[in-house]
C-alpha cells in the first residue's frame, strides 16, 4: 500500500514489495486491502463537435442520455471515416475511479459489471482490458453475448462534455454475480447513480443487493452522482436511498444544486452532511470542497488562516479526520476548500475524468486507514474509529493534485502514478 499524498515525514510501515503478479486471486492475499465497484462498463469515444451539432440532434449540452445503437453507429462511422475521432478510452465513472485508485495505491480493486464474452483482438472489450490497470480485478465480471456499451463524448469548443450512451450489455450484471465474500472484505463499495437510471435493468437490482451486503458488513458505501439531469430524474429515489446506505457522496456543483436546491457549495455540503458522513464537491475552476462529520471531542483546529464565505470560519476544524455517524456521539460538521493545483493546467484538454480522479484519492485515503489499522492497531491514529487516514485538509490537497494530473492529459484515466518528487517544492520538504 502506497500511502496517500506527499508528506515530509517517513512512515514506518513498508510499501508492498515489488514482485511478479500472480494469476491467482490476489485480493484475498493476507494484508491486502481493496475497494470494489459496480460499473456500467463503457468505452468513451471522444469527438470534437460544434454547438450546432448538438442542436441538430437535439442533444442537451452537458447531460448524459441514452441513444439507440443505430444512431450511435451512424455518428461513430461518420466521424471515424473523416478521421475526426480524437480518442477512444476505457470509461465509466466507477471504472475510471477503480483504475486510478489502483494506480495511486499500488493495491488491487475489483470491478463488477458485464462484458462481451467473445473478445477479439482490437475490439472495444479488448481495448478496455488492455487500458485498465492490471491491479483491477476483472475476474468477477459477467460474460454476455452482447457487445460493450459505448459513450459518445461530444466535446464542444468550451470543453463541455455531452454523453450519448449506446447501452450494449452495460446493464446486464445480474445479482448472482455480486460476490458476498468480496464485498465483506472490501475497504469500500463504490457505486454510481447511473446504475439507477433504469429500475427494470439487472444492474439496478445488483446494485441494491451490493449496498445491502455492504450495510450488513459495515463497509462504507461511496456514491458518485452522474449528471444533474440524471439527479433531477431520480431525485426522489436518491433522497430515499442516500441516508439509508451512503457514507461518502461525490458530486459537482450542478448535481449538488439539483439534489439540494442550494447553489452555494458550502451550504449544499452542509445540507448533504445531514444525509451522509462525508461529501466531495468539485466546483470546476474554483477547486473542490470536502465536508465531513467528526466527534466534537476529536475535532482538530487548523493551523492555516481562517476563511469565511457563506459559513463563518468554515475551515476552522479542517485538520480533523472524517468519521462515520454510527461511530460518533456528538457529531460536528467540518469543511475545507482548495483552489485548483497551481491554478489549474495551462491548457485543459478536456474535463472528462477529473471528478473521478479526485474521488480515487479519497478512496485511497479510506483504504490506507484500513491498512494501517490492520498493521498497527495500537497506533495513536486509531484511538477512535475513523473513516479516513488523513485530515480532510490533507485529502483535499491530494484529491486536487490527482485531478490536476488528469486535466493535464488527454485521457480520463491516470496514465501513471504521481511523481516521487513534485516539481516546484523546496528541497527541504523532502528531508527525512
């Protein structure tokens, strides 16, 4: 387990020794920690278009919606023949996050979903597997006769993304392919609101089974919202589902507005903390917010300057570590905010995957806490039951840095881990 973020103190527990990977099921190897996620496996096909393209097809800008396979084929081959497809990548919000988590942590993760059982060299399923970290365990996927789903990602000149989904077998995960023993041993279960779009689909029932199992095993459930349009469609369902099952909620400002009716991100986070234990709220060019619950007796004052926005001195206790409501006697809401790392990249290729990257950093920190608790149970880090290893302030820095890495490249997934030494930091930072 690599530990999250860059720190100027040396940890006394080792990074996992480098060794040859085995075909055996390494997730159950003693000492390993992992996260598991349910995903609609997709291939992202990125196409640069003008605004009138969206108007001509009546595609709502910035949203995600389903189109039939014939229309998807027609658009795809039109742009393919004209050499105007800018990239084809493995996609899916949960798939991206699991891949990034494994890259960052050097630990396994488990993907649950459906994939074409007849995989041929060069097809979408083949490309998906080839471009997913070998640490992501795909052996629990359900093999299906239908092809993989495709997400046509239309990028307009303002870098806004609009997704037209051709379903394929993306919804064909059945409940019998949800392994109880895997969820029981996971550090967290990651699910997406996308799996709730069609309540008649097998993946809807599979997700409900998975979260019920996670709840029974006291495994934290992490939910990432899809788009504001989807949240609007499923708002009543989500407001019932979230307080029952979800520990960590990830969303952007548009999704937060739709869910809570509150445009101010701090007040939206405050409202969401009535439902969950921790919230990650990305606000684009304004960075990201993290809100969490902590027992009042364990809250820690920040050493940074105090800031006031819609909440007075909102960051006063940002050095606190997140806890779950079930482990708290006197819950206190704590917040932090961070602006984009170095002001953001000079040139943003596109924003696809930035939120998934930030969430992968949060998952890394949650699993690091489980790892450390198992290795050093008597450490002062575990005087109480915490959800995270780091303070929410430290997590925000880490999530911000990982998000920057994805924004700087033309791929929705990390192509490599973070650098061992960050450019621009003084040499003294790295002294032991």
